[in-house]
């Protein structure tokens, strides 16, 4: 498949309602409004490779970039390549797919995490905090959780929207997975009030850290 052929397939799957929603969520006109499920299906049905993925990314088209992410080979990307991909995108949907499908399985993700945690670039910082939240939940290891809470307490309320979301995730994960730090995590969340009034659909867990922590700890206790 060529870039032209891939774009034609995506355009044929375009949906005007999705396109308008994408624009409201920060995308520009370079997209067709393809449903995420249709992009996943195309990635499975059509033959793609890493070189094609990189060419699709370069188009700047949101749908093409999402398809590209599903075809990328993380081990074929150097840390510099991956850093460039992260910084070249501003759309949260593509950012989070890139984090989930490429960044989190990259062999150099820990070095990148440390680098991005010190970055002023909002999308790089979002990726760094996303990786940190993952480590907190799965393998905190040598992470200094008290120091992370200090930093979250200082920075969360005034953070840019992009890293604020994943920084808040790190706060919640500390409270959920590390009982020794739970009281402080709850206190920080309550004092800062970030996402306290976030509109949460019925049946979903609020991103407000105290509610999030409380709900997940309750579920853990029920399973135990």
C-alpha cells in the first residue's frame, strides 16, 4: 500500500460528525473524521509497514497519524526519533495512542521518561508523566514517591492542560497502589481540587483524585 492509497481508504471512511468533534478536541482541518474503530479495522485488514507508517505520520493528517501509530515498529525508532514524534504532535488522541502503542513498549522508555519529566514541552511532559504513572502502578522500584508528591503538590494546579491530566494520574496511582502515601495523596487532591467538577458520565470514575482513589481502593478491597 502507498501513502496515496492509505489516504484514499481513510477519506472513504470519513464521518462529518466525527470530523467536527475532532476539531472541537483540538485537531485541525487535516483529517477526515474516521471513527477510531474503523482505523483499527483498517490497520488489521490492510498491509502496512514501518516505512509507510512514518510517511503517513509526515502528512500531518490526524487519521493517517493514528493509522501510522498502529503500524509503527517501536524498536525501529531511535530515542531521538521517538522524541521527535512526540514533540511533532499536538492532538491529544494521537498523543495518547502514541504513548500507549509505541512509547510504552520502546526499549529506551525509562531514559525518555526521565528526559520528558524535565521538559517544558507540554506533550513531552504529558508523555513523561504518563510513563511515571505507569511505573507507579506496576513497578515503582527506585521512584521517590514522597518527592513526586512534593512536585505534584507544587505543580499540578498550575500545570498546562496536557501534562496536568497525566500528572493527576500519577497522583491517583500513588494513592491507589501505595497505602503508605495514600493519606497524603488524598489530602493533596482535596486541597488542590483539580478536576473536582469534571463532568463524568454515569458509570465512569471521576478523575478527581480523592474520588478516583477511593473508588479503586474500594474495588481492591472487594476483590480481596
